[in-house]
C-alpha cells in the first residue's frame, strides 16, 4: 500500500508541471507618434491649422441711465469670434513611455512591453490670425511666435505633474492596450499604427520663447495648471484622412492688424450694387467690417457669409426685423474670390488649406510617407445660463483722500458713464476645426536639416545636439 502511494506521489510530482505548465510569450509593441505610421521615425514636421470658434447670444432687459438719457428696453447682442492658429514645427521624438503588462489567454501567458514614441524637442513657428484684424503677433513684433524648447520645460507650467504625466497628455495614450493596425516586425515585435481619431494640437504654444520669457513669473502664482483640462482643450477628435492642398508662404504674407484693417477699409462697397440675398443685418447699420448695430441690437461676426456684405453697396432697409444669429460659423471664404487681394489674405482662415512657412529645407522630409488629417467642424461644448448684473462706477477703487476738484470731476464722469442693470440669458457655443500634415524623417536627418537651415545654436541651447 505504501509503495503504491509513493508511486502516485512521484507520478504527480513528475508530470503535474507538464500538465499545468504555462506557455510564456514575450511581445514588444511600438506605438509611433504619427497616426497611421508603420514605424517610429524619430522626427516629424507638422504643418497645422486649428480654428476655435465661439458664438455667444445675449438676450434680456436693460434698465439704464446715462447723463440725461435713460430707459428700459429689450436687447439682443450676438458675438461670433474665431481663434485661428497656423503652425509649422519640427518635433524630435524618442521612445519616452514604457508600459508593461501581463495578459492570459487559455494556457498562454503574454508578457507585453509597450513603447510610445513621444515628443522630446520642438522647433518651429506659429502665428495667430483673424479674418478681421489679421495677426496680432505680426503687429506686435513683425514675426511669428518662435518655439525652441525641450518638452520637459512644460513641467514648469504644471507643478506636481511628472514628466510621464506630461508625455501622456501630448499623445493618444492608451496604456497597455493601444488600439490600431497591428504590423508584425518579426521576433515577437509589432508596431501599433493608431487611427487619426484623436490628436493633441497646439501643446507647443506654451513653449514659445515669447510666452516663456514673458509669463514665467506670472505663472508661478497662477493656479490653472491641470493636466486633464490642458489635454481636454487641446484634443481634436474624429480625424479623417483627406487630401488637402499645401502651399508655401512667406512669413511676411501674414498681415498685421493695421495692414488687415486698412485692406478692409479700402474694399468697402468695391463690388457695387448688391446681388446678395437679404439678411437681418440689412436692417442694421454696418459701422465696420463684421460689426452691425441698431437701437436694441449689436452683432459682431467673423462669418464670411456676413463679411462679404462689406464689399457690396447694400442700402439700409427700414422696418421690423428678427435677429436670427447662426448657431455655427461658416469657414468657406470662396465667395471672396471676387476680390483677389482680399481673398489672398482671408485664405489663411480656410481650414481646408495648409501653409508651410517656416524656413525648413523641404528635401529632407519624407512627404510620400506623410499623412494629411482633417478634423471636421464640430461642436465641443455649450453653456446656457441666466444672469442678473448691475453695472456702473462705484468709486470703491478711488483713494480715500481726494481733493474737492477731483471729487467734482469724478461725479461728472459718473453721471456721464451712467449705471444700470441687465437681466437675461446668455447662450454660448464652442466649435472647433483642424487640419495637419505629418511629414516623417529620421532624427539624424532632422538634426542635419535644422543645422543647414540656421538652427545650430538653437539646437545646442536646448540640448538637442552637443
């Protein structure tokens, strides 16, 4: 009996390991920085355009008194604004994020290592633009914003955030389960080529030399740095691969505020009698391109469907009108082809056209392996609220000791400025649209291109080259 039991124990000891053994498979996955890429290149040129639009409508009752005038009236004010950014940058990357994971499927145990390609350095330019006032940065300094920084510099903007937290916020980070086309490389290695449904744009804006030099002291005392909110504002979703024209532009092609406003003023009524269909603005007075006023309404717009009316002679109509403010803003400036000079500037607002304007040598980039992505116009969020606000000068900020003459002058200004109360509703909608062109290249080629384009000292100053 004892011998039989011993035999059974030996049998279990010898063969149980085989019966319950796990087949361990080691796999390595690489997730490129560029959507759709079939390998990680090490560097990318990004030619991009983003447009963020706001439509705000204020409706309510205004009770006011200013000087000898006062009264009560219902008002409706509407404001449409556009925040447009064009960028032309080069991003040097590395395999900056590593994730390990263990997955089980039946008798197989997968030991996975995932590497995400992340930005390390960024060099290039971006410029703001408005269809009404051109570029404010060109007005201020005569050149675009300049970016030359190591990505770790963002840590100064986000106290408490680790470098890994920052890198995750700049890419389509999907942890240990990245989604996309699985491309085998052999030897248990794979590339996960992500779809362009989520891309983070404009993270380089806070890395411009102008921003860093002028705001760091202010930022230390400003408690807005939250990584999740930062990424939420910078994400563009539902990207599609689309053939988009790419044109070369000179930095001087972007008009300053004075140049753009002067161009608009020179075009008033230039196309003569209007063939345009009637709009509610025809019952208002146009005081400048994009601004209409009446006794109880103000409308400020950057919508090309309204701006085009500035070029025609439209006699003001009399009578009652109903203000019908579009809930979205058109981005189609094709109607301005009727005036080539103006259209050549307004085309910078068109999200269906990309412009390369940085002084980079194009021959170094692998444009054939590049990818053009378009993010259609879509609503990001809206806000609707009821407000009740009083306004007027209170004098609380004045020094306690004022001379009789100063008090007399203050009271005079107080009567002229007036006071009042507004009660009503404010509805705001926020929309976005974007497009970009990724052009991959090796890191060595990128460094050589930047050096040949005059950026050697810049690369050395940020530690990208010795």
